[in-house]
């Protein structure tokens, strides 16, 4: 087991320990509202998701496996009485092996995706919540097989409606590469994340979603379907959400994963 994989396993054990420590008390009204806010990607809520993902059957001969620990701070800023700016960062720590014959193992940092949403503080007259802005791809990968070696930019946006316990919406972006290593493939990729969530009075949330990507350079889809169950609770004085889910790859590329995978997330919450 590589050093990074050992660290990821240790973090997973800590997260599982935190889950076991949760008290079975009924949710407070504030916890119910936080659970509902978490289904909104542009909610004015400071949060730090720590998301562990596993996928297998990676690569052209299905021998590879990949662990990805995403650190995803979400930080809102007040621009004025009517508008928020929401910063969403995804910094991946990756441990993978045998993603193609002879590839061996790699561990380290992957490429960072930084999104910025300008979002009205109040929903529209029709009840829609939305945000839009730029998205950036930063080639922060620490290994040739963990980075695209490309700088990228494009638009991102989200639109959703919340009615009672239901949240339905879609988040998307498109990234084009504009600089970087000329020997590496250019990037033109569309990301689409439709989601539907149901939040209970006890602060449990059940979500069905996809996180699909279309590669315009190679005309290829990667389409997972994922179910997630989450719960807002307290560990000591710290508010957090703990989530677990499974996904199945309906469609993938020759280089991508296949079959089943899983996700486990702890999100630290800091209400404003």
C-alpha cells in the first residue's frame, strides 16, 4: 500500500469513527434548514466537504483502481444587498494503480478546478435559484499521470428550485484549454450534474444525481448514476453532514472506470 493510499485509508477510518460517534437525537430546526441548504450549490453557507471516492476496473484492460480524496471548500461572499459571490474549489488527492498496462502506481495531487458563481440572494418570482460565472482548470497535478498539463477556462452555471422537502436542479460547466504543454491533448469538455434531493424533518437527505462529462475532442461520454444518503448532525460543538453513496458507470471511456464505485463524505459546516 502506498503512503498516500495509507493516508487516505486513515482518513476514511477517522470519518467512519465520526459517523459512529453521532448521537441519535432528533434534528433541530437549524439542522433541518442546513440539510436543505446543502442541496443548493450556491447557498450562502461556508462548508468544507471532504469527499472520498473509489472506482475500479479502470483502463483498457480493467485492471486499474483509483482512490480520490477531494477537498472542496465552499465560501460565500456578500457583494451587496442583492448579490452573493460563491467560491467553490475542488483539490483532489489521488492514489491510483495500473490505469493502463505498465503504468504502475501514482500518488499525489491532481488538477484543481476553481468555480466562481455570481448569484442573486433572493429567488426569482418563479422560485428559481441560480448562479453563473467562470470556471478555471489549474494544472496542479504532481505527476504526469495525475495532470492534464493544461490551463483551462470556461463558463459555469447552476439553476434549481426548492419546494417543500424537494430540491431539483442542474449544475454544469464547459472547459477549454488555452495554454500548457503543447504535447498534451487539448481539452474541450462539458460537465453536467443533474440532481434531485428529498430532505426529511429529521435532517436526512436522499439524493439521486449524475456527474457526467462529454469530451468533445474524442466524442466520448462518461456517465455515472449515483445515489447518496446524508445526515446533518453534531459531533461535539461541530455541525457537519455525513454522507455515503454508491454509483454505477452507465457509460465510460476505454481509459475510464467501469462497474460500481462508492463515495463517503464528511462536510464541516460553518453557518454565517
